[in-house]
C-alpha cells in the first residue's frame, strides 16, 4: 500500500515539475542573421539563463551571458557581458513566442553612447 501511495505522489510531483518548465529549456535558437541563443537553465517562475553568440555588429563572434524570463507567450531577455571581447554593449529583447519553434522580438542595443533598434525572429534549431 505504501508503495502505491509513494508512486502516486512521485507521479503527481513529476507532472507538476514538468508543467512548470517553460517551453524554452533546454533549447538552441537562431535568428535571421545567424546569431545563436542557447537556453541552458530555467527557474520555476519562468526565468532562464544561457549564452548569446553574436554574428552581427559591433562584435561578431562575441559570446555574451544572457538572462531573461517568460510569462505565458511573452518573453524578455538581455545580453550584457561578452566572455572574450569587451564590446561594451547591452542588448534587450522583448516579444512573444508565436509557436513552439518561433520567437519574434524587438530589440534595443546600446553601445558607444548610442542606441540601435531592430526586430529579430528566432527559430528553434
């Protein structure tokens, strides 16, 4: 009897844990310019972190730390510290997950005393 009750509680706990995980973890995404977003870990509240590999200006090839969060279909993340190059840039993306394989976001990148804006479409690879 105890085994049945224990198995039931394990089943309920595993279902609750799996439903709490956002659709992003673990995953790799690529935008239209070839830059890569790797989601490496998530928290129970929808927060996530990982790395962003930039293939655009100002520092092609730079790898940045990324942190962000998802609330329903809404997503926001920020890249701020390059691992190897000091590009002195910060980029913030805000948008929504269109479907399980597509995220569309507007971004603002600040570097060299100026801000640049754009739109990215990330596709899961």
